[in-house]
């Protein structure tokens, strides 16, 4: 499953970069630094979806390393389908997060579709500034949901690697310890 996760991570990185770069390059070349609200919504949706999915994938990868180092006999029982099943929840969580966020954004804040934003790169801030209503609730919702995804995946990763380091330090042979560290890197 390690190579499955690495290929997914590289694919997510490519998608993340392609969600920003083309529009930004065109805007910089044509010196037209505006973006439509619809394009901004799409870009923001993709940025958050891919970014949060990447955080969750990194947490799942740390769990995979934990099983490989701390429970090597169980790791050999894993197959590719189990890796796929481990990867599916990250997509589900990311999708649910953004469907909820975009639903609130569109329905709570009326945005005129023909409006142009004075930005070449779109994130949540210029989008909320263009809203016709008070967006403090949306800003708080975005902060809470983003913090939840970030802190939960970060905590999961730190706990996994803490167990890995504790297990490696209990290995008596220096050569076997180095081999275990190379597996994590």
C-alpha cells in the first residue's frame, strides 16, 4: 500500500498545482488580474478539497508506516484493496467538508454571478469580501472546519510517528534500527 499512497500523493500534488497555476499564469501574462465569482468558487472548492484530502492522506500514510514498523506481521497481510479502502475515507471526508462549505457559501451569501473579483489567485478571503451579506459566520465555519481537518490529521500523524520512534528505539541492533528508520523516510 505504500506505493499506492505515494502515487496518490503525487497525483494530488499535481492536481493542487494545476488548480492554481493556469489561471494565475494567464492573468500575469495578460495583466488582467480579475477573476469571475464562478471561477473563484471553483478554484476555492478545488484548493480546499485537494488540500484537505492531502492532509488526510498524509495521516493515513503515517498509519501505514505505523503498521509496517510496529506490527510487521499484520502489514504483510495487507493487500492493495485494503490500501484502497483506507484511501476512500479521505476522499469522503474531503468531499463532505466542501459540499457543506460551498452550500453555506452560496446560500448564505448572495453573490452576483457576473461580478469580477480583483484578484488573479482566488481564495476564501476575496470571495467572502464580494458577498452582499455579513460573512462572519462563514469565516468562522471555514476556520473551524479547516482547523478540524488540519489538527486531527496532524495529531494522528504525530501519534503514529511517536509510536514508531518508541518501537524503533526498543530495537537492540543498530543496523536493524537504521533499516527501520529508512523504511519511514
